[in-house]
RNA sequence: GGCCUGGUGGCGGAGUGGUUACGCAGCGGACUGCAAAUCCGCGCACCCGAGUUCGAUUCUCGGCCAGGCCUCCA
C-alpha cells in the first residue's frame, strides 16, 4: 500500500514517504485570477485534487494539508484593472469566485488552504531581505534580483545549466543583471499599478517569490509534494527552489515534484491567438462536469491530452455505462460507506494510473450486470460507489444522471407520454406506442422499455 | 541550437521480454411487438532500422515524426 509518484527532479518514480505522516504537505500553483479558467487550467486542479483525495485516503483526512494559491497580483491583472478602471481587487474577487464555481462543477474539492499573494507581501519582503543578507540577491536600479550564480544547484530541476541559458536567451537581457538568468524578486511599479513600500523602493513583487513566501508561511521550509503544470518547471519552479533554499538554508525545498502534462486543442496548443481556448465556464453548460472530469482523467496525468469534442462524447458514454449498471442495480442495498477495492487503489497508488483505475470500474460494472449472486452484486455495487467516491465520480443518483438537464416541464411531459405509451403497449396497440416513441424522440428522449413500464434518458447533445 | 515528453487496433487509452487490458465505434447472435439498454461471441495494433535475446511492441543504439519548455502561460 505504498504510493509511488514520478518525481520530476529524480526523473523517475519514487515511493512516497512523507516527512511526517501526521502532517502531509502538498502545494500546487493555483490560478492567476484575471479571467475565466480554461480547460487547460482545469487539468492540474483535477489531477492534484485526485492526489489530494488519495493522500487523504492513505494518511487520514485531517493529516493532509493542501495549499493551492491564488495569484492576485501580476501584470495581466494590473492591465485588466487599468483597462476597466477598477481596483485589482474587483477583478480578482470576481474571478476567484468564478474559479471556485467552475472547479466545484468538476468535482474538485476545496484545498485546505488557499493563500493569496497580496496577503503575503510582508513575508515576501522578509524572504527578499534574507536573500540579500545571505548574498543570494542584489539590488539594482530599483529592482532586486536573485543571483543565480550564487546557487550551485540552479538548473537541476529543469536539467539546464546557466551556460545553456545564455546560449538560449531569446530576450534582451536587462543591463543591471549580473547574469542573464537572474530573475526579479522585486520591481518598481509602473504608473497605475499597485504599489507596496519596501526597503528597496516602492514597487511590487516578481512572480516567483510569492509561491516561496506562501509555501514557507503555510506549510514550512520543506514540503512533501509540490505540484503544477509541466510548463512551470522552468522558470517558475526552478526559481522557487533557488529562492527558498537560499533564504531558508535548507537542502530540500520540496521532497517530490509532480507535474501534469499539457493539454492541446485538436492537437494544437491552446492559445488565445489561435482562438481555440475552451473555457470551463462554457463547457459545463454543454456537458456534465462529471464527464469533463472523466475526460481530464481518461489519460495518464503526465501524458499530453488532446481535448476534442469526441473526447467529451466518449467520456460521457463511459459514464453512461457505469451509471447504467447502477441504475439497473437500484434494488441492491448497500451501505454508502463502501471502500474502494484494492484493484482501484493499486492503480491509483501507481503514480495515479487513472486509466487502469477506470478499467477496474468497468470490471465492477460488469460483475454488477452479470452476477446472479446477491452478495457478489452487493459487493460490486459497494465497491463501485466506493471507488467512485475516491475518484470523484458516480456520486449522483443514476436516474438523475440520465435525465440530466431535463427541466421540470419536460419531465412532466415525458412521464405523461410514457403512461400513455404503456397503456398502448399493454393493449398491443403498436402503432400508437411507436407514434408516442417518435414524439419522445423529437423531445430528445430515448425510451427504454421494461415489464413495468419504461425508463428514459436524454440524448447526448447540447442539453446537459 | 539546448532541454524534456511521446509515437499502441477505426477512435480514446493501459500494460507487458513469450499466452496482449479497458471503454467507444463496427460485425454476428440472444432478449424485445419493434427498439433502446443488457448479455454472449467476433474482428482489428504495438513508427522505421540495427543490436541484445531462444524470443521484443516491451531492453539498447540510431533515425523519422509529433508535442512541449528555453519569454507570460496549467
């Protein structure tokens, strides 16, 4: 029962052992709240939500501290505030709330802690002070920069050397930098931007320092797991390591580094210039959040994932299969505290192998559909629900899943037609029965007859 | 140019040194008034080349291709 995680720094899977099993610490880089989250932003939220759930299962709900920050000050937020002529707080409060709603729809649990950058400016200044004192940072022209040459391990995480970075530099290097790779800890604010006082002049923090400050404040100098998107490995996480280790004089900043792979849109990178960004906010209007969650977890978290309409459709059908089995087993009594079966747990403990875990879900559904042994069916249903709870699936009523987004008016209409149709079927009036089925079809409803009448489901499509 | 991923059947996607998951789609059958759902069965793959091996999709090397990072980005 050991969790194995792929550690970016070690470049291999390693058995996970928390420094303190009584307090397992997980930090994940959260959203910059200046706009709606797109589906690519949702991938890490969902992936690390699953890791959070697995850790809680292993170490206890109160033993896992998960911090996911809110970046509520940065260039894009500042620009949005200037454009709309409001304080940055107006922007960040709005999009933080929207982010929460969207993630809720995807079954993402709220993290234990959600620190905000603007609430930790003091901690950042302390950190910067320590770095200057220790000779790891220097002030120049109103900026404070991290001195990358002072840190021997710089580049270890991303696998690059300082020499590589000079060779690969594609941007003009600011003249006050001692080394092209040196990065900003503090910089002067431009006109209209928020300003904080500091010993090095009024200004605002650089990007990377906020995470170091919040990690230190909320979780400690050394944490168990640090997660985020693959693209954050460099420079963001590389810089975090450098800052935190130098400031705190610790040999280890995060004991395990976990990064999720990128999501592409129809095989292309999602980007605003290509116009192919899919917002979670929009997607949840067209498909159940649970299906989107399934889609995000249908591939291994480290592999690239290509987001397509076909993927959403298939995800939905996969859930239809599982909910279908549960629907036909409504008469099977189970206690709701069912445990996830070892097969599912084993799959997840192997570096969060969700495809394998999902395959086990289908195996349980198969047993539930085919077994004639009551206790076996009971065990299968209990295991299916237990596994679903761990993974964040299958927690709604199966009937509700299939009737999905039907409103009360439609439901009443459908039920009335079904009563009428059942009467016709009993009278062997097939013409009437078929005509009513056609009517239902026109309402986007699929009928499933049985001896006592019929159940129904909404066709897949624009309706939820 | 440097660094890092990945190339598996019609599609999605695991895994394995030899009998090759799982889901969707397809085909045949059962059930059904007809369907839908379900059940039974079937077919279909491991980028290319060399090497290691009794044997490689799985290991090694080379190549080709795709994607990502090196600048804000999950």
